[in-house]
């Protein structure tokens, strides 16, 4: 059984594109972690994972600078 977003994928399937959309809150986001998990017996292949932000590849996404408060500043 594979948990994917709000659904479950079970059994043998052909190559299908799956997509999950999550909200992003830049001031509170520390990192983005992606992966796949297979529970039970069997095999799973994962290929061509892409991370996009607002439709743009993460490598081309706008960098959001977090505000550094005086108490956390090294100065």
C-alpha cells in the first residue's frame, strides 16, 4: 500500500504520473523533503521526480529571503 496525498495506490499499475499539491508558507518553511515509501512486499519504481513552486522548476523559483530579527543577528 502506498500513501499518496489523500489517496492510496495499491496493486500493480503501469507508469502513471501522480501529482500532489501542497501549500507553501515561505516565512515558516525550513526545507522541502520528497521521497517515496513502499510498505509490504513488492517493488516500486520512481522516476523523474519534479518539484515546482508556482509552476516553475524549483531551480528557477524566486528566492524568498527570510527576515532576520535583531535578536538572531550575528552583529
